[in-house]
C-alpha cells in the first residue's frame, strides 16, 4: 500500500490506516491488545520504506502519536491548530525538500580558506530556514552580499529579523535562478543532491561554488572537503564540475 503513494504522502496514508485499524479493534478487544496489534502492523508497514530512516518513521508514527495522546490529552481543535501551523510552516509542495535542520555554529568557519570568492560576491543560501547558515556564511565571508530563499513564509519572516543584512524571500529553490551567485549553499537531503547538481551544472558560472553540508553530490568529484570523516563534513564543488567516474565491476 505504501509504495502506491509518494513520500511524504505515504506515511500519512499508512498512519491513518493504522489508526483506523486501532479504532476498529478497540471496539472488539481490550485496549492493550488493540494497541499491540496496531504497533505490530506499523512495524510490518515500515518494511516498505525505501531507506532505514523512512522505515523507522513509518513504524514509529502510531506508537508515538498514541503515547502523546495518552500522556497529554488535548482538545481536537488544538490538534487541528497544530496541523494547520505545520502546513503553513512547511507547505505540502515542498515536503520533498529537507526539513528544518539549522546549520551548526562554526560549521563553515574554514570555508573561505578553500572556496575563495571576490569581495561583494553574491552568496545564496538555498533553503535558508531560520537563517543559521546565513549567519555562519557571513562569519566566513564578511564582505559578501547575502541572499536567502525559503519555501515557508513564516521562516522567511523569522530569518529576516535575524539577518537584516540579507535579502530573503519566499520561493522555490529549484525554480529560482542561480546564475548570478558566486556561491550557493545547501543543506539538503541525499535524495535531492542529484537535482542540485543538475541545476548547478546548468546555471552556475565558471569559478562559482556549490557547497553542501553533510551530504555529498555523488555525481561529482569534490573540489575540497572540510572536516572529512566527521558527522558534518562540508562538501565543496566548483564550476566547471568534474563528474565522478562510474564504478567498474570486476
């Protein structure tokens, strides 16, 4: 059933199905038995996840929500309000992009030593969230011009307050042109890095950089890697890109 729906619609469908099953069972068997059977169903459904993280999300959705409901009973209008706020914070059409993971302080402190850009160069944080990466980038490049694009207008408003020296607007990082930037920073997901490579290949000018925190662009050979082997490496790519050679099977 899960494979019939694309992520992230698939977990919502799966969790609704398990909750419906739980409600039906609760009318015939004791609460604990209905809960245990529904949790087991969640584990079985979780096996359809394409990655370990998705399998965990599918399996854990029902027991976590049941535990919260049992420990913190809230009126339905408040749950509906939380859902509405979540939809405003992350519009459905952008769910395939990375969620809100702030760039750690100091993660980009050495970036300017390797990715050298001219003074007053334009730097874009593609998916700027609350502005943590813009702050870190400004520490590395105090003389650059800063821009941020973010899907959520709520996060745009909050980032604009934190980073008044940057121009930040609501938009889609995949449709906004990257051609005028000397450096584009990303903290995306592994699944979207190929898309970022395709866009950067077409739009970044020679000498411009694409910088990715934590997740490598496996299609490319990196220009440099900062903090290689740590939990949050910084992958640096420079136009013209050098494409990785496919592995040769023996």
